[in-house]
């Protein structure tokens, strides 16, 4: 966040001190004369307060008359006269050279007492003319205290949120100059302490909406009253012709009063948006402003055609455009998305939830929204409630407040849903594991059956091999020459002997030996004995009848 020395609009807390003093002196003098507020002379000395008995001061009052605690006691008792309030303003505005009087007034809780009195006056349903003057004087006193840095630090060190909330409650006052002064105070608080005071202002605006029956968020009542005043200012500039009753009651008899009031509103809007660092929080406040009628107010403000107001509107629009660009970059959007276009927002949501469980929940939410009957009297209120709940759920981590509205901790609810989701995931994994175990067990049984069958085959093969070895041993005990030279060749051997190749008349008479007939001799191991050579050796040096095409091989060799 930018420091108080570098702001887009050039307004800082230090500038407001000087700006506030000048505007108070100029604007308040005009508003005082317009509303028949009698001018007062600066107080040159302590004011004495007499009792009803003999016109003499009480002994206890005689020592404290004109002291800070004396004025505080008068304000607390609600019996401070207009003359006494004027004297207090003079002391707060000038004070002594070292400003110890203002400092002492702040240390004794004078700011809190003034804010409490202002809150009491603003809550009256039918304010009197005397109440309007009292509100104006109290707000001026608060403004003068804020012009002193040390007194401001001391005053806001004691229950600052309560003080700001009570000051903000005066925005429902019909008197327009008083409301403008309250806005100037809120502008100062937004920029105060390097912009950290805006959160107190936001909470004060939220309390203002709740106290006045508006449930649309912190900007609901503020924007509604501003829009009502701008829309009902009359058909002619500077004339009450065609003006609404609210405009007539506001005391805005001059166009300059309304212009200054509008400028203060836009400055406060710019200050809030620029004081927020987090993009998501800033977009959240933008959404709240839009739902409270932001663009209708901006359109009415542009109709004034005043350079100063137009400049502030350009700064505000630039902030909105920058947030739009940052949002598109953070979401990696290929094209520009208009957050005011419901179709584009829905398309982005559909793309982000595609092929995920979130799409099912989004569809379920939209289906339930269809069940809200359009002819129901609470049709709009139901959607408003849903929007508020969604905002609380989404922004609870950064803003909080969800537990206050829902009655339960949002973090706890999300944790419970996460636990349930994990439990479902574990159940699904357990089912898959059991199914895999059953499948593996069946495969294991099948492998065991195959192994047993293979072992039985091995046993059969071993028995056959043993039988063949016995048969071969008994055969090799005979003379190999008798076996090979006899004409009684066994049938299997004759079958394995290949046919004699036919010799061509033109080809030379060279016998070709075909060894395929001897393949069966080498398929099984043959035990060797000392008495007889192996059949393979015998086959190499003994002529076997039928192994050659004819008997010419012997003659040729």
C-alpha cells in the first residue's frame, strides 16, 4: 500500500489537516449563516458557570470552570448550551501556545464524550432545530481535535473503533453541512496512520447500515442516501423546484453545498479503495459497492460536469480498471472479462470447474436457485441473503465476520467438510483395495492350479524319460553292427528315414547324405558303455541301407 506521502489523488493525512482547517472555516461559516447559526466571538478567558442559588458559582465549579474536565462534564450531562459549545470550539481551535489544553482534553476522553453525544443526537427519530445545531457544533469540535496530531494520537488510543463507529452514525443526519463534515472526518481516518484506519471506517459504515435497517453491507445505507440526494436535487441548478423532500430537509439550499458534499463522498470512496492492499479484498468491496448502486451514483456525479469531481471519478475508474487487469492476470484469462456481465462470469466459472467435483456442486447450487419462486415477496431478499453468505464464506479467511453471521466458525465448517470428503475418499480406496485383493486371490488360486498341473506333467515326463532310458540301455547292450546292417529295421526308424533323392541323368553321380533321418537319434541322452560304441559313432562309419539313393556311392568312393 502506498504511504501517506504518495497517494494517487495527492491527498494525505497531513494535507487533510490543512485542508480541514480551511474547509471548516470557509464551509462552516457559510452553512452557519445559511442555517441561522449565530456567530460567536472567540473566548478570551475562562467562562464562569453560576448556580441557581444567588447567581454565584458553586465551590466545586469555581475551581474547574473553563477547564477540559468541566466541558466534558457538561457534555456528559447533556446540558451544555450553544454558548458553551461555541466556547469549547474556540478553545480547541486556538488553545494556548503549547496546545496543552487540547492535549489534556483528549487525554481526559473528550473525543469519546463528543462522539457519544453525537451518536445520541443522530439516533433521534424526529430531531429538533436545537438538535441540528448541537450536532453541527459537536462535529466541529471533533474536527478541531483532529487538527492536532498529538491530540489525535491520544484520542484514538482509547477505544478507537467505538469512537469511529459513533462518528459514522452521524451520516444519517438530514443536515447536509454536518454530513459533509462527518465525511471529511472519515476521509482523515482512512488516511490516518499510513492508511490503517480504513478498517475502522468500514466497520463504522457497516454499523450505520445495520442501525438504519439496511442489510446489503457496509455501503448500503451510505450509497442509498447519497443516491437519493443526488437524484432528487431538483430540475434547475441551485433551485429547489422539483426537489425531493429529503433534499429540502438536507439544507442544501446552495448548489455549492451539494457539490462539496459530493466531492467528499467521492474522496472517501477513493480513499477506501486505495487503502486496501489485497486484490481479493478490494474486489470484494467493489462487488459490495456495485450491489449498493455504485454505477448509478457515478452516472449522476458525471452529470455535474465539474472538473474536480471528474478528476476524482477518473482516479476511481482507473483503480477499477487496474483491479480488472490484475484479476485477469491472476486467473490466466485469455480474454478480457467484464465482471458486470453475468454470462462472462458464468463461463469462467464453468471453465474453472470443468472435469472436477466442484462442477457438480456448482450445478447443484444453480439448480436450487431455480426453486426460488419469482412471484415470492422475498425473491430479492433470498438472493441477497445467498450473496451475503457466499461472500462471508469466501472472504472469511481474510476479513472474518462469517462466524458472526452464520453462528458457526467458517473454518470449522470447512474443516468438517474436508474431513467428510477425506472419509469418503478413504472408503472408496478401501473398496478398491478389497476388490484388488479378491482379484489377486483368484489369480493366485489359478496360478496354484497351473503349478500343480505343471508338476504332474513333469512327473509324467520324468517317468517317460526313465522308461526311454531303460529301453535305450537294453538296446545298446547289443552289437551296433548287427542292428545297423540287418534288414529288419524297426518301423519307427524306417519311418524316420528320409526317401532317397532321385539322381538326374545329367548330374554327376555324387551321393547326397540327408541327416534328417538321424534327428531322433540325438533327442535323448544315450548312456555310453565300454563294450559298444554309440549309435552316432556307428552311423559315421557304417553304411546304412537305404541311407543313400543307390549303392553307387561305394563304387564312386
